[in-house]
C-alpha cells in the first residue's frame, strides 16, 4: 500500500513540474511575440518618420528653390524698374530738349521754313532746299543763312549730341552748277550747312555731313509738289557716340 502511495506522489509531483514548465514557456513565448510586435511597430514608426523626414526635406528643398527664384525675380524686377526709371528720365529730358529747340525755332516753324520732329529720342530739323539754296547750287542763300542762324543758336550750347546734316534731292538729274550728279549736289549742300554752323560757333566735334542723293524720298517723285518735299536738308540730333581726346598743348 505504501508503495502505491509513493508512486502516486511521484506522479503528482511530475505533473506539477510539467505544468510549471509549460506555463513559463507560454509566458516567454508571449513575451517574445509581444516584443516582436513592438519591434515591428517601432520599425514601422521609424519608416514613417524617415518618410516624413524625406518629405519635409523635399518640401524644404522646394521652398528654398522657390525662395531663390523669388529673390532672382525680385532682383530682376528691381533692375527693370531702375532701367524704366532711367528711360523715363531720359525721355523726359529729351522731350524737354525738344521743347526748348522747338521754342527757339518757333518763328521759322510758323513761317514754314523749318519742320521739327522727335521719334525715339532722335530729333530732326528739316529745311526745304529752296529756303537754303538756289536751284542746282550748294551756295547758301541770304534767307537760308538767316534760318541757319537760329539753328546754330539752338545747337551751339548743346551737350552730349551728334548733329548730322543730311542732303537729299529729287530724281531730276542735276543740270549745270558744276556737279556731276545728285550725289555730289546733296553732299555739297550738307557740307555747306556744316561749314556755316561751324562759322556760328557750333562745335565741329559734334557735326557731320552726308549726302543721300535722290534715293531716300519722303514721297513719290511724281509731281512738282512732291519733288519739292524730297529736296531737303535734314539735321538729325542723336546721342553722342564720340568724345574728342584730350590733347596736351606743347
């Protein structure tokens, strides 16, 4: 009987021991599973953070690029605004100069001797050849000299200008006067005007002469009236592109 009880006790102890081992295993297994889950969650969170960081970095790069573009556009706008202000000031100055020139030549303009115009900063004083020269001649008439006297007064104190005197004819061949053709006549008339202006104290460094013959008519050479318009002297004022060098006296 005692032996039977001993066996039963042993079996009970063994069963109890097995239960304890199983419980520990399950606990450890659960802990491992929980840890694995936590690790996966942590990894997922790390991936999410990394993606968010990458997105933020991309947004920052985009913002920086937009900022750089905005700065560039702002600087370009400032430069453009400065240029427009400069052009506006120049245009106002040119218009003022035009008004001064037109005012000084008002008498000749009203008498129909002179026409004056301004386009894109270029002023043109136009004189009909019959006022300045006898037909086929490059010698200034008395009336022409009087008209040029007023032009010279307006020009002699000007600064920063080129003054180009251009001669034009109609398409009728020159006859007599010692000129081979309209090229010579138009050039000689332009030179006569330049020389007269110089004699009236207009600085020669700002003057030039050119002859265009019959090849730049303002209207068709198909009537006496039109031909009269094409026979002309134009004095063109533009911004100076030449400054005389300073030469030391010896």
